[in-house]
């Protein structure tokens, strides 16, 4: 069985090499293949950060950011799901600024999660499964449903809480997971 992270890293390396060699068509095909692997996750991430007509705009901006990242960044993809989620947040910011007629700076487009440490605390699914016992029952349900990419409205209804309360529960759960991961990493 092929390791997804290794396969993704190989696609990125090959796309960058093709682009550097001037073979833009081959680079586009490789970037499109990588995008195809994460398109449904990108659509879900777009729905998480935006509502209504903005979802398609965020999705389009996210795709642009993703392709630019594939072509221009030196970093290997480590957590593609986390990268997609972070890029969706930035793409939503792009849409909001466009609506307010505020220009997006080159520095904002060129920034990646790896540069500002946004993904340093991203945990893989195995690590989350190992740390789940530190969570309350409600927090556990929220994290499990989040990993299943369940819509917030569905999870809130399942727990019998308002969406704002769901965000608070998720925030507390993620903080507990981060603290438990840091504690496990430091060995205390």
C-alpha cells in the first residue's frame, strides 16, 4: 500500500520539476491530479468557513492558492488536510476583502501554514485516537464527527446544542488535545 503523504510529496516534486523544466502542461496535469485527490475535502473546508454564494468563491480562491502552493513552495506537504483547512480560511479572508474592496497583498497570498506555524499543532488521526480519552463525552463526539467531516449543523443537532456552543465545545476539545499532545511529547 502506498503512503498517501509520500505519494503527495512525489506529485508535488514532479510538478515543481516539470514547471522548472518549462513543461507547464505536465506540471498542470500533476497539480490537477493532486487537486483531484483533495477536491472533496477542499469543498467541505470551503463550506465550513463560508455560507451561501460565498462557498463557490472561497472554493475557487482555495484552488488558486493550492495550485500556487504546488508550483512555488519548497516545503514538502506534511498534513494536506490541515493545509487545505488553513488555505480555506485564508481564501475566505480573500473573499471578505474583495467584498470590502480591500486589496489582498502578495505577502498574504504567498504565505503558507508552514511559515507561520499554523500546522505545527495539527495532529494526525492516529495521534488523535490515542489522545481521545482526555476528552469529555461531548468533546469526543465533536472530534469524531469533525474527523468524519460532518456538517456543524448536523453535529449541533445531534448534541442538542446551538452552533455557537458547538464551536466552544470544539475549541475546548482541540485545546485539550493540544495540551495532551504537548504533554506526551515532553514526556511529563
